[in-house]
């Protein structure tokens, strides 16, 4: 019996050794697996959406930088510049007055005060005063009334005489001038539109369309001719934009009612259906130099006509 007990204990000790060895073997495998997974996680590359580039400073050192995706820039559309000169549907030459601010008014006369700044968008204005030939085309088309008088100050036959086809039309009132411009798909210029064409945006503002000096070589004034002259006759007298006869030759109708400054398009002065005196600009062949200033305003009834009153038109691009 004693021997049997001793043999049983030996068998039990062998089993314990075997189980211990198996346990240590399993623990070793488990530890190895955990170490391998941990190393794999630590060394795994980061997931990014951008391209990766490796920069080497020497054989042993590398640096990984992220390069962001290249963005395609939005295409910028460059506006097509407006032509400097155009001919409208009736064949009348017009010049571009570019958008911008200009100085309007002066301290010379009470109705020219106060001096103020006005901004205008791009527009086109006639290079020359409306001529007899151009106005007669409207009459023949049924869009205009004939001038109330066919003569001029010193010429008994003026409006229908081909000799004076390129001279400014006269003896037309404000309504007749408005009708002609509308026939052309245009309008009478406002006071601001007219004055900017005459003065430009230069600073300080100029007195005459070309500058400060005035004599008979710049404009038809002070009865040095005693009547109208052909439009565009005074090359030295054109404005900074190339507009002719904005001083002298004939006064020019504008659309505006005669109202105090500062100029404001929203105060009713540009109501074409309102009654009241309108404004003439630019002086004429009859006037002294003071009335040729670009800021001068002359009050006139809308039905007034004269041998020294004409006009020109403007339009938007």
C-alpha cells in the first residue's frame, strides 16, 4: 500500500510539471503576440488624403512632409473695355466719357455754388453739336419738327442750304431737342453729364474745356464771326475727352430743370414731364468770355428758341 501511494505521488508531480511547462509556453506565445501587435500599431503609417513626400538631409535622417492638393484657381473674367469712339445707328460720332468722380460747380456765381463732387458711370456723348444735316434727317423721317426759323443771325438761308450742312442746328426749343435725341435712341445730357464732358476729372477743376487760357483761336465767341461756325472748327478748343465746341458757337440745351445746387438726380430736376425753366450750357458766338466757363448755367424757358441755341445728345453704353 505504501508503494502504491509513492507511485501515485510521482505520477501527480509529473503531471504538475507538464501543466506548468504548458502554461509557461502558452503565456510566452501570448506575450509574443501582444508585443508584435503593439509594434505593428506604432509603426503603421498615418492615413492622409494628401500626397506624402520624403525629404532626405543625409542617409540616416528622413523627414516626411504633407503636400496639400493643388487647387485650380478660379478663372477671373476681364471685362471687355468700351471703345473710345463709336458711331450710333444714325451715323453720329460719339466719344466715351469714362466712369468716375468730377468736381461740379464753382465759386464764381451764386447759382454755381456750392462746389461739390459728383460720380457718373460710363457714357457716350456727341463729339460735335447736332448739325443741320443730322437734324434734317430726323425731320425727313418724321421724327422731328422743322426749326421755327430757317435763317441764322447773318444768313437768310441757313437750315436747308447744303453750304451749312455741318453747322449747328439752331432755332429749336427744349422739346424739339429732346425729340431728336430720342429719335436717335439717345437723350439730352443732364447738367452733370454735360459738365463732366467739358471739365473732366482733373484736379483742380479747369475753367474752360481745354484749360485756363482763352482767345479767338479756342472758340467762336464775342462776335468775332458774328454767327455760327462749322462744328469742330476749333481744334484747340476741344475738351480733355476730345469733345468740340463745349464753349462758344451755340448754347446747348440740357435735360435738367433750373434748380439750386448741389446737383441731385433724385430731387425732381431730371423729370422730363415737369414744367419749369430748363438749363443752357456753354455760351455762344454772341457771348463774352465769362459765359464760356464750363460751370456757367443759363436759365431758359423750355419753349425758347434763338439763333444762338443748339444742343447735343448722349447715351449709355
